[in-house]
C-alpha cells in the first residue's frame, strides 16, 4: 500500500449545521458503529451509554476547513462530508475509550464513564439475539480496537480496503495496515469452520453470499474474494451495493456487476451471487438487533446495594450539615476566620498581630495636638469599630487570603501579613458591604465582605509610606456601580467635586456623614470614555487640594508648576491646562501613583501664523519611588482641542526634581495644509537639530522645519553647557 493510499480522504469543508444534519439523520447507524467498536469488556449497559455519548460529542465546535490544495477526486469522496466527518470522530473517540488507563499517561475524556446521557435506577441493553450473535460478540471481544474498527468499516459500511485504511488513519490509528491484517486473519480463521447451519455458512466474511472462497474457486485457498479497488466499495456515498435505508447507499448494482438485483444487507460489491438459505455471516449479523443500541430493554439495578448506598449518602450529608453548623458563627453566616485559608504557622508574634483586641485605636482628640499629620493620627471611626468577629475575619484574611478572595495590590506593595497589630482606621457598613480599613505604617489595607452571603470578599493593598498631611487626606472606602466613596482625614473641612474638563465651571459641594464618608461620586477610573473627569477638591487648614481616583486605594494629588516648586492645580491657568491633558491620566491608572505634576516647559510661535502653541510635561510620581512615568504633550492654540501626546517614557528622570530638562517633537499640519516638524525643549536648551527624513537646525529651545507627509526624523538638542541630549522616549 502506498503512502498516498494511507492519506485520509478529504472531509472538509464541513459546516456545523451540515454535521448536525448528518448526525440526526443517521444517528442509529453512528451509534451502532460506536457500540461495535467499543470493547465488550465495558459491559452492555456502559457500552450503550458510552456509544450514545460519543456520537453526541462528535459535533464540531466550528466550521471544519477543507484541504488547502484539493487532491485527485476519488470515488469515495461522494460520501456526504458531514457524515464522513462525524463518523471519523465517532471512530476516534471509540478507539480512545477502549484504551486502558495507565499512570504515566494523562487520561482522555472518552476513557471515563459518560456524564450524559445518564440513567438512574435502570440498566439498559439491546435486545438479546441468538447463538450466532453471541458467538460473534465473543469473537469481536478477542480483536483489538483498530481490528474491530476495520471489521465494522468493511462489514457494516461496505468499504473497500483502501478506504478502510484511509478512514483508520484519519481516526488516529498508528498502524492501519496491521489493523486490517488483524481483521483479515480473524475472517480467515472463521472461514474454514463455515458450514451449513454454522456461523458464517454460505456467506463470505465481508457479508457477501459465498461464490467460492471456502470451496476453493476464489482467488486463494480458503480465502473469499474481496474487492480491492475503492471504486468497487458500496458504503455510504458509494455508487452501488447499498441496502435500502443504508446511509448513502443507492440500492443499485455496483460497477462491474451488471444490473442484477442485490441480495440484502450482506451483498458484496461486484459479486452478483445469490445467497443460499442458511445462517448469516458475522458481517451480516452486524445489522441485527443484538447490536442495535437504539432499541433497548430496561431492567432495574441492584436494589439492595442501591438502598445501602442511599443510606450511606444520607449519613454523609447529615454529617456535613452538622460540621457546617458547628463551624459557622451563630447569626452571622461567616466562620470564625471567614474566607481566610487554613492556618499554616503558630507563633506568638503572628497570633498577636491577628488578635482583634490588640488592634491599635487612636482617639478622636489625638490629632489636633499632634506634631504630625498623617495616617498615624487618624481616629478609629465607623459603627462596626467594636465588632470583634468582623475584625478577626479581616485580620485572618489579610494574613492568609483564601483562593476565593479577590485580592489586589498596587505595584511595589507587599501583600504579606502585618508585622504586628495594625492600626484601625475605619470599620463600618458602606453601601452593601462591611468595610474595614487598616494601616500598618507601610500600607493601607482595605477588607470588604458582603452584608448578605459569604461570597465576594475583597482585599486591597496600597503603599502609603512617607505620606504627609496631603498624602493622607483621603482613602477610597467603597466602589459600587461606577461610583466611588472617600473616607476623609479628620482635618478636612470641606469637600467638593470639580469636573477637570470644565475649568470655568464651579465645583459642587460633596456631603459627608459623621464618620467622614462622602456621598458617591462617578469615578473616572471606571468610566469607559472621557466625557468628564471628576476630581475630589478638599479644603484643609492650609488651602485647597485636588485629588483624582486612578483605580487605587489612595487617590493621586494633582499639581502644577516647575519640578522644583510645584503647587496644587487649583488656579485658573492650571485648571485650563489640566482640562486639555486630563484624559491622558488613563495611561497611569493602577500604577501606584502618588502625585501627578504638569509643567508648561515651552511656548512656540507656529508657522503660517497659526498662533501660539504650548508644550507640557506631565510626570507621575509613584509611592515606591521608581517606575515614574513621563508624558510630553503638545497643545495647539484652540482651547477645545485636547493635548496631543508627543512622547512617553517610564523610569526616566526627565521633567523631575533631579533632571528638570525635557525635549520632544511632533509632526504637525498647519491649517493651510503645510506639514512641519515641531520641537521644543526646556529653557536650558541652546539649540535643536533634526536629522534623518527631515534635516534642520535652530538656535534656542524651539524648532519648526518643513517636512513631507509621513516623514520620520531624529531629534537632538544641545544644552547651554554643551551637553548633547536626545528627545524623550
């Protein structure tokens, strides 16, 4: 057999609807094939359920593509592609189901008992046949899975040897020729015993009426003649030899056999012989009711054993219910440690850190007389500050968060347990959750659990070491339905909400309750677009502050001015600049940002009298001191147009206290249609130069050079001390 003969027949393209139609129309045939290929050692009940399960799992999830380069058309390619695909999947799964489970190999889905279909309390099996069917079933059990598949394809599907080899190869059989040889040897061993009245008498093993073979007038001694050419097969989609009702069969005469009528299910292709009365062969018996898993009988299972299993199951459920009642907390539904994982260590220091009675609490009169203003002087607030079980669960989950806990931490924030008893900032009910806020000197920690039920516990960490009076002004206490609530510091006098994109619009007052929790505010961190950007405006003893939510526990402070001396972005000039660059804050969400400073480092007269453009440098400083992000932006004269991002960098000292210098450029199109490379640097630059696709040079910190469309250029500058600097990247 050549390599080409072993290539699988093309079955694509096949749509899911086409495969489903073939499966529904020929479901009994497919289930019979699976039942015959499955090993009889599984038992008749499991074989029936497994056969149905394999067929029902054979639908493709998406369209099956055809071969990239169509090969020469064969006679068997007339088979319905949908049926050919589903049949191949059924064979592949049935062969896998017959493999033994071995420890080194990963088990396959088909090797396990099927989940669906499943029948409780009944055993299902096909109708019992006669001695011929029993003998055939016993003989099939001695064949391997590929051997049974080859025998079924030849006897039940009426396929010739070349097509059997191709179908077996497509089904994943490693050695299709060996499987076919095994079926040949099985048939040859059965032929000498065939006699009138015995299994297989007067019929050859392929299901055709005997026309010699065992009588010595066939092509070989003791061997019936069998069609070797694919064109002579009469399986589904073939041109002849099919029974009435057989999938794909036409019921007509096969090629080369003339127009003689066929002789029933076992009629072989191209033989034309008429069977004599007698018992059917093994191939013909494949059509009997003994092997029909769609016509079933029902009997009860072992009733005594089932009763014993029911008692054992009831006892186990009762024991689990008693254990759950003992572990649960009366009237609360939460266990002693809530959603915490099992305890893994026992030492006095760790246990002291998890003791609710040891939690540090600051009184409300401590902060006015304190020399410092930070989280260490926040008083313990909230109507649940004395709820010991709630604090115990919060501390236990903090130390050992279970797999169901939704945990998050800003970059650079350790998520381990507290080193000692933490400070309690807040414990109370906010919206539909119970919230606990802790601080351990390095981190602010938020624990949240739903009021109803025990699912959806959240644990958030944020690094807040080195926080001053402004850095400890507020913490996020709740997020729900796109809104955010803040817990403000005790020294905050007023709170308001300002839309950063509307600088001329006055802010509206944001109410707080007696605990210091604000009303809900639409959060820009959870908004999909950038239609508005709400910021929290607070007033303390020293002035106004602007804070923005960036999706973290601690809001970020907004600043304006030179890197060495920035101020809060509350003035008119700062608000107008932030109105055009606020949407760029989305690039620093969830990055552990402590403050964001914007600085106008250059102004530039635009070509073609287009007005005066501005250059901004926005630097986001992090709590961890590393990973700072820098954005260079260009603003056209029109105040309605948002800033254009010219360059970005992470980890660069540019535009900061250590290195306040910055250089950036953009490709700009004038209102008249001209295109230019615009560049600007901070005041320390003495000259700028572009090279590459565009060349030009200018004295001073700004540059404008005419450029073609799509031009790319390299930008460099020279500082007043002669140092060369490249553009921000």
